[in-house]
C-alpha cells in the first residue's frame, strides 16, 4: 500500500451544502473565518464555499474569500457549485476570480427526464458546452452526479452511459451524490466497486447524506470500494438530516480503515464550536466526538475502572481532540469520581471528608440538582464550616438596560475587607457588568479566563418569576480544562453575577 492510494481527500461542504440547513445563513465574514480555519488549522484539502448565481451577497463573499486564498497560495482549494447553463455560471465565476467549478449535473434518468425534460444526448451536449467554456477560461471542472444513488439503483445503464460520455470531456473528478440519503453501506460498496471496475482511471468521490443515520458507515464503504475522496460538513450540517459529519467520518476513517486524511484531529473540536456559534445550530450533548458529554463518565464504577488502567476508555481518547475526560458528579458517582475531580482541582482530602463529600453529592443528585467539579469546594466548605466567600464578595450590582437605552452597570465589591467600586457600559447588561468588574479586577491585578459559553435555563413550563439557572463556561487559551460556574436566582442578571462571583472564588485560592 503506497501513500498515494491510502490517502483520502476531504472536501468540506459546510459553507455550501451545510448552508441548506433550515435557518442557517452565513455572512461573508463568517464564511471567511470558517474557510481560514478549515484550510489553515484543520488542514482540509478543499472547501466548497458557495453556489454560483445565488445572490449579490454570495458574489461578494466569494470575492473576499478568493482574495484571501490567493494571498495564501490556496486558490486551487476553493470550489464553487455551478450549473449546466453554458456560460452564465462561468461568467459569474470569472467575476469572482474563483478557479474550480463543481458542475451540478443529473446522475439519474428520473431527474433528467422529469425535472429537466431532456434526453441524455441533449444533457451531455449542454454539459460539454459548459465544460468547454469553463476550461477555456482557465477554470478546472469537477462534476456532481446529482441523485446518482437513485440513478445507479434504477437506471444503471444511464449512469454507465453518462460516465462513458462525460469522462471524455476535460473533467477532473466525479462526485457520486447520494442526494436523498437512500443508500445502505452494502449498496454503496456494490455501486462504487462496479463503477471503479468499469472506469478504473476516473477519480470518484462520495457525497453522502444522513437520512438513515448511515452516512459515516457509507463513507467507510465508499473508500473501501475505491472512492478517492469524501464530502463532509462540520457538525453534519445540511438539508433534512444533514450531510456526512466531518468529525465522525474522519475519526472512524483513521481508526477503522487503512486510509488516512490530512485532517488535524486536535482542531476538530475548535471547528465544531466555530460552526456551532456562526450557524446558531446547537449540537446535542451526546453528539459523537464533539458533544459536551461524550468524554464524561457518569457511573462511579467507570471512574474506578479508568483509575485501574483505563478499563473503560475506548480508542476515541479526548486528548486527540484537545479535550479531557470528565467524571460526572451525581447520584451514580462513586469514590473514584470524587477523587478524580479533586485531583483536577489540585485538592487532596482525608478519607473521612471525602466520604462525606460523596454522600452530599449523591444526596444532591437524588434531588435532581446539577453538581459540577467547581461546586466541590463549596460542598467541602459547607462540610468543614469554612467560609469561602470571605475574601471576595460582590456587595452590590446595579444594571440598567432597555430598549433605546445604553446598558450601564455599577459594581461594588469587597476584597479582603476593602471596598472597590466601578462603572461600566456595554452592548448588554451582562457586558456592562463585566466591563465594570474588569476595571476593579485590573486594579487588583486579577486576571480571569475568557467567557467561552453562556447558557440560561428555566424549568419547563416555568412562570416569569421562576428561578433562572445561568451556566457560564470559562476557558483560557490552550486550556483543555474549562471552568464551569452556575448562578441561580429569579433574576437572570443576578444569576449571571453569582456565576461570575463563583469564578472569582475559585481563581483566588478560596478553594
């Protein structure tokens, strides 16, 4: 096995196909930032960033990305989806400067006859004219065989005729699209094996969708059958059930096949979070590889097993993705769970105190209360009678915000018996509070990590006076152990202030 035939190219389609996710529309700044991360940090081979002739905004976005990619020597790795329209797409591309066209053609006789209402000969001629116009303008052409999966299953002769004819045109790659996500792994292997045998010199790539939740398995079968590339989207974004998810496809490919990609695994989590923020589509906590809970052990017996030789660890280690294993605290926690969390906090307790802490954690878990690693010092202080809040306390905080009003905040804190006050303005009430608090912390030479995530929860069906739980995650540069603090109050702003105060208690050695 040589490096050339064991290497699989990855085309990321998050910015084009992923934008077909309901409610997702990226600005040009967001597209540029995602493209930079995908190519420079994640090391994706190529990125499909847009569809031609969609809107003036898309035209400007492509121009901006092309300008950046040219400066980085990456122009040939930027791709556009275009249409069989003889010269319209080509002229649009010439205006943007992009140099790779992924031409959307019909891969099934059903789509060709019922949507385009053309014969195969007519369609092939239109493809030829469009390809010739593109290549004459210095544009490289690949072709999407849209609905190829249905085409192969129900009109194999048409697929073979298509490939026999179109392969004679100056086309670089053939994209086999399971457009409606209908194939099983066995069907993928059978179909691609057949085509590779019939056309051994052609470069095939598989474009999967996840309607049966089989996209990852289908991708593995595609490369085993001879596909040279795979199309994926970060967080599995895409129409309906989404496209093949980059994070799971790459991990499974590396672990379960002989094939390798250029993807830097440690950047997968960062790519996921970036797309999650820009798309507004929150991923589930149990989503493979990138979900918040996938490296969390809940049962105490699992923590005990890990302590005795990683008995419950699988090859998907969190460190591969810049993360760390977490041991949940709740009614299922055991002594090992407490010990591991204390170790991460740099704390050692006597066996007697540790036993009492475990009893309190289980008690809180039975009450359906959320318990985090950062809560342990407060549980310990309650058990031992120590007052952790003595050195830093937010005495008062007044926040003014509203429609047409510039948010302002006044903060007064007590630090080691001395009082400090400051005012601040911001884009929102909490931002104003943090700006005011930041002035005090700067004066005290206290640094805090960056706010990484901010989540507000209320009980299902709660009234307007219900208790609010504000969960804030803080993370410093390069830190794989983020701090998570919780504040609870009937006022959302106060809950956030309490969560922030708890962070200061942790950082100032009160724990």
